C-alpha cells in the first residue's frame, strides 16, 4: 500500500500543480441565498437552488412530519420492501408534472442516466448524444452496447448527419439524447428541431432536464414546455436535487413500458437503496409548490432579467438567454486567471461565485457562472453586480 500511496500522492501533486484542485467550502447553515461558511458569511450565487425551496418552511415541515409518520430509512431496495405508498405517489406526481404516462424514482439522476441506456439499447441499436451532455449520460452510454454517435453541441446539421449514419448502420432503435439546459452556458437544447428530425428518422428523444424541471417553461414543466414540444419528447430524466427542494433522488419519466422495463432491469434501481422517506415527503411538497404557485418562478425570472440587464449596463460580456444560469465571460489568453481573481475578490467582499476555465469549458472561454435563485432579493442581485464591478476594478 505504501508504494500505491506514493503514486496517489504524486497524482494529487500533479492536480495541484495544474491548478485543478477542488477544495470543499464548509457551510455552517442551511442552503440558501445567504449562507454561513467557516470563513465568514456569504451571499450565495452558485447553488442549483433555483426556486429557493432548499430551506422552504413547508418542505422542512413535510420532511419533519414524515420522520414521525414514515420513519428514518427504508433499509431495502424498492422491489423487496422499499416502496411506501408515498414513493408511488411521488412517481405519479412527477409523471403528471412532466407530462408522461408514468415515472420511476432512482437514488439520483446520475443513477437514472446510468441505468436507462443499457435497458433500452442493445448492440443492434444506436444512441446519438450531444457532445456537451452531462457526465452521467456519457457514463450511462458507456455501459450500453449500442453503437455510439455524437453531434456537435446543438448543431442540427450534424445531428441530421449522425441520424443518417445510424440509419445507414442499420440500427433497430435509435435514441437521441440531450441535456434540456446546458449547465455551463445556460443554453436550451433546440428541442423543436430535435423532435422534427427524430420524427423524420423514426428515432426516440430523451431529454435530461436536471437544470430545467420546476422552473423552465411557463408552468415550470421543463425545457420541452419552453420549446412547445411537451408530448413529443419520449423520455425525460431529472433530479430532485436541484430546483425541486434540492434533497436527493432522480427520475425517469416515460411511457409505461419504459418505466415497467426499468423496474425489471435498471441496475441502479434494483441494487441501490430506496430514496429516504423524509426526502420523498419533502420532494412531494416541493413538487406541489412548483405546480401550484407561479410566484417563485416569477421572482426567479425577475432576478435573472435584472442581473442580466445590470451586468450588461456595467459593460460585462454575458452569454445571451433567459436561463438563471448566467455566464459572465472572461475571454482570451488571460481570461482564466482574470476570472479566478475576480471570483476571489468577490468572495473577499462576501459574494460567492465560481470561475470555470479549461478543461471544464473551451480554452479562451473562461467564465464566472452566476446562478440566480428565487431566494435572492432585488438587493442581493444589486449587491452581486456591485461586487463584480468592484472586483473588476481591483483586479485590472
Ligand atoms: C445535476 C445533474 C445530474 C445529476 O443529478 P443528481 O440527482 O445530483 O445525481 C444529471 N444530469 C444533469 C444534466 C445534471 O445537471
């Protein structure tokens, strides 16, 4: 073991030397717009807490009540003795919200994406994946034996070329898979065009809406609602770990046969513990809030619009769009260093944002990714913009 530990230490040293070491910030409060950390208070602009539900009193109360009513843990996978009536209630509620026949819960969306491809696709089949899809889709695709095709991010000419290649390869089933919203850019996938192309070639469409479910689209149903293609997307995967309370758990929402087959065959479903009762109850409450109230979405949109317009006025370059993920660009040779210095200077002022550079984003396209939340007040948004301006002046 000593020899291996030395090798691992060398690998860690290399990561450090490359400036790629990720360090955990220790938080001392619930997740929210204002958080305490071991190095002071911070205004938080880097959580996926889009609807501000992570510490919502009704959700906390529902989870509390579930501890009394349903206990702490399931100590079982779903199919042995790990399914309470509320697990099925949550699956029905998710399907109803997303607009599919049924849904199935997984321990996480990572597991949902990890389990689905090998169940649906064999060696006679083809999967066509956007090049910027989430790591869990990439890993899930690796686990299946289908022929793999990849298209350039949101590039419909390339998607057509890959659909032709899959057809020419004689694929039995073809599945096109994309993130609904891309997390580094805040761009939506062009789902109307993707559905048109898929229909032309007789392919299925799967969308991972982890950065959309609950808040994208008029009713928060997701990117398929925003793009006007609800009912034309065959399969939606998503997470309970972001906008919908941010607890944990993931799902596949799909036609009955897909859900039923996943219950028979999906390995992360069959061989991993059921989602905890309090998390199920809290997520049910979060879904109910997302369905019944437009208010959190309205506040989120107001915050994103305000931030985008104030930052543009202040002379920052943003990637365009409406998503509450707002990338503030620091292009060019020195961009990576500037972005990370600006982020550090902002944290010193109590505003927490994260800089991303190569290899997470392309070379020369460094950015600070800001994530707005319905939990932010208008003043929080203004404070963030002021910190950007001050940090830019300090760094340049
Ligand atoms: C966050 C995310 C996941 C993982 O979700 P978990 O439930 O945290 O495992 C999967 N896909 C996408 C696109 C995501 O953004």
